[in-house]
């Protein structure tokens, strides 16, 4: 059986996606390192905590939201603890699991860094696009997400929505 190659349009789209997937995180890391000495992965942890009720999340939920393995998240949180931006506590609900809590100092970092981060995202991703292209990009990405996660079991809710 012959497996068809990607056609020219698909190949160009695929290669453009690969390039964006490489360059965009690098661009955001550069901005965050310059402005706050943070990696993008660490910033996402702080941001996910800042959006949570009580500025705290179970470590397992935080790992999902930050798209990090439990092990990687543990190392990220340890580095943030060393800086006084996060602390770990026993879960108040059951006392068994751990939660990460954004400290007041961590909240200050998020508030200080977020405007520059949003500006970097806008400049890198949205400024080159027309409003129609932005809407098309959203539609396209949501369609791909629907294919990759048809029952929505692997998606993470946005903002302060609590995911199990």
C-alpha cells in the first residue's frame, strides 16, 4: 500500500507550524528572561496559580494546566519556592495531596510581568495578522484541538474554572 505524501500546501503549512512551534516559545522565553529572569514554563505556573481561587491549585491540576509532567512541575515549583514566589502546602480538602500557593511576592511578579508578556504575545503572534486571520487561526486551532481531544477529556478549562 502506498502512503501519500503531504501535498505542497499541506507541506508548507506543516513546516510553518513546526517553525512557529519552535520560534514562538523561544521569543516568549527571551522576553520573560529579560524582564523577570523567568522561563516561559515558570511563568505559566505563576499565571495558572494567579487565576485560581485562593491563588492555589493541586499539584496534579497545576501540572495539567501548565502542560508539565509531575516531575518537571515539582522542579519548577521548587525553583519558584526558592525565590519566595510559591509555597507548597497540604491540601486543605483532604490533607493527602499537595497544593501550590502563589505568595504575595509571586502575585507581584505576575502583575509586573504580565503586561510585557501580553505585549510579546501580541507582537509575535497577533500583530502580523488581520482580525479576520486571527479569527481564522482561532477556528483552525479549535478544529485541530477537537480532533486531538474529541471528548474534551484532556483539555484544561481557562481562567479560574476548576478542572478535576
